[in-house]
C-alpha cells in the first residue's frame, strides 16, 4: 500500500541517500547532474512541510519537494497560482512502479486544496526520454528556457537551459 506524507527530520539521512543514488545514476546518463544539496535547505523544507515521501511497506520509495513560488525558473508565469515540484528521487528498489503518476495524482488534490490551477516542474537540459516520460505522466511539455538569474539556486542551474512542464487543472 502506498502512503504519501510529509518527510520528518528523522528521514534526512534517507533523503540524502536517495539524492546520492539519483545523482550517481544521472552521472551515468547525462552531462548535467545534481550537486550535493544543502542540508539546511532540506531541513527548512521539512520544517515547512514542503518535503514529501511515498512509503511502500514502511520503506521510503520516493521523495520530492514542493513550493508555491519559483520565480527564477518560471519568471512572469510565477504569478500564476501553481504548485512547483522539485527533486523527485526514487529508490532503485521501487523504479518502474509509476511513482511519478502517484505524485501527479497527489499533486492534483494538493493543488486543488490550495486553490492552485497549475502543477509545474522543470528538469535541466534536453533529456528526450525524461520529457517523454513526464508527458506520459500527464504533463504538457512547454519547451526549453535559458535561465537568466540563477543566484541562490542549486549549482546544476548555473548557466542552464531547463525543460518546463505543467498540468493545467482547468483543462483536465
């Protein structure tokens, strides 16, 4: 049985374990990969109830973070009522179980509860397989965007072009 809930401080080592696994995988497939994320940033997300997990049989299968604002990536579109999903990382023992679809279903309810029209996310680069996968999960691919101001963002955004995705709940 799948349970989606907020991560807690006791999950932080597991969160960073999943980030390391995801980064190691990215290094085998892509030029751009995640940096070592700031522990204080993740602790803040946990304390603000913005770090999430999927538990399956008592084990953390997948994690991600959310925010209601992402102006450096979404620029003028940041004014739209949206939830932004970041840093999805899946435990290899649970790959292939369509956990992003579970996140999308959860995000639709979460966005509606918080009066948001859009579910949005981005990925660095032009990864055609990942773009196709996110489209299969229900996201519309909006195309690439060259970031203008990355100050304060994690290092993988420096001088980056991102691929933007969204689900418009009014078009569902």
